[in-house]
C-alpha cells in the first residue's frame, strides 16, 4: 500500500505516553505523512517522515489569509489486533468539498485514503488499546506559496499526523451544560460554515471563553441571521428529541455535515425512530422543555462520538434536560457507534475499513 510513498524512518523513536493520562491532542506519534502540490504537477512526492516542526516562509499565504483546511478521524485497534477506520471515504469527500470552497486543488479520494492508511499502518503501535482510547488522525492542507497578495494559491502542503487519545468518558457519558450564544455567530449564509476550514474556529473562542466563564461547558450556536434557529454545539452537530421526534438542523450551508451526524441519522431511521432534518428554533426547544416534551439533547462528532446535553442557558434562563442525565437514545447511539468502530459489534452498515 505504501509502495508509492518514500519512507524516512526516525532514528529517535519516542517513549509511548502513559496510557492512563493520554487526554486529547497532547501526544504525537513518531512519524507523519507529507505531500506537496505544485501547479502543473498536481499532488506529488508523498512521504512518511519523522514527526517534527515544518519550516515556512514568513510570507506563506496560510499565515496571512488562513488558506487552511483540515479533517478529523480516528483509528481503533480491535481486541483481536486489527486496525479499523470509520467511514474514511466520507472524510475524503468532505476534504474536497472544503478544498473547493478555499480554491485548494482537489485531491484524488484514493490518494487521500492511501495516505491515511499508509501512515496509520506505519504507526500502528501507537494506537492505544482499552476503553475509549483511539488514535486521532489529523489530515490538513496549508497554502505555503510565498506570495503576499490575495488570490488562490499555487503551492500547498498536505500533512497527516497522529495523536493517541484517551477516553472522553472515564465514568460513562457525562451531560454538558451549554450557553445558547446570542451575541457572536459561527457561520452565515454564503460563508464557510459547511467547510472544515481553520478560520471558522478562531472566531468561536470568544464565545467559548464566555461560556466557560459562566461555569458552563460549551456554546450552542444560533443561526447568524435571526439568532433564532439552533445550528451546532461547539464544533459538533446538534440533535434534540422532542415528543419522540429526533430533530437535527438541516445541513444547508452554515452547518458542517458531520460523519457522526450522518451515521446517527442512518441508525435512528433503521431503528424506526421518527427522524427529521428541519429547522428548530431555540424557542421551540424551551417551550418543549416547559411542557415536558423535551426528552433529550446531544451533540455528535468524531472526538466524543455522542455528548449528551444536560442543561441550556438562554438569555439568563436555565433549563434542565432529562433531569441532567444521559438519555436512552444518546446512550444507545453511543453504544452502537462505539461498538461498530471498535469491532466489538457486528458492522451491519459496512462502515469500518480495515487498514
Ligand atoms: C468536525 C465538525 C463536526 C463533526 O463532524 P464529524 O465528521 O462527525 O466529526 C461538526 N461541526 C463542526 C463545526 C465540525 O468542525
């Protein structure tokens, strides 16, 4: 599989971190995958090299105009020692959707998958085993052309690095408290909200800091025009269970189409739940809560898979959801997805890809 990629092996392999204090995004494996794009030549010279700093010219376009995109995925080690990826072809497709929005040249889906498989296979000893642990995979592209002028760049670097991560949930799923943000916005129609571009995230820090300052965990984003409809939860997708109906906002331009979101929608439909991709206003959610019809709320994303929501604060008003406890649908989705991802449950959807 890595026949086409050059390999430079490190002569200073690192000691593996303590498996009990992995956390998230703190440790990095010994090697990374690097590939360049040059106009006229396309993507070329894919290689596996020792993990380490990269050198950039101060005039590199990414440093000035944030011409950067990223992806996020995970590899799991099964109990019988196989390495599994979860729907990686979806990441390949989304990478190209994002690239198109930033005028970054397209990458052949097979080339992307081969690169991810090659580096994960090369670093398979870095996949931590045990409850909730995985190898987080971060592919990204930067415009490193040396040019201070605003136009589509002509030289790019694609990198994939790996980070062994611990469990989000040491003691089972734990519901979060959200601030319904009614001042700052994350995305607007016509903008880049549907694309995984780095620039989308810098602008969210202020709101996140505000939420944490209020003793809450995360932000629930409203739409950027009327600040009326719910959109996302932090950097994950939002689901609500209202009177038995599972509702998630439609992915129409301002919402990042999560692969976990899509997987939840497919599972819920298969299980026979009433599922709707429709606009849902924050008022509808608060009213449903008051009349006892808000059954559950949860966030979905690669990092935590499912993150139940136990409380919302909007304009100084607080509501508890499901008594602040994890709901049955949240738990069922988590168990099913995590079971499939780790090879513990039968992959009836054909979602896992062995490396
Ligand atoms: C990555 C991301 C998600 C979740 O996508 P997954 O593919 O499920 O990990 C949701 N919202 C935003 C803004 C994101 O960046």
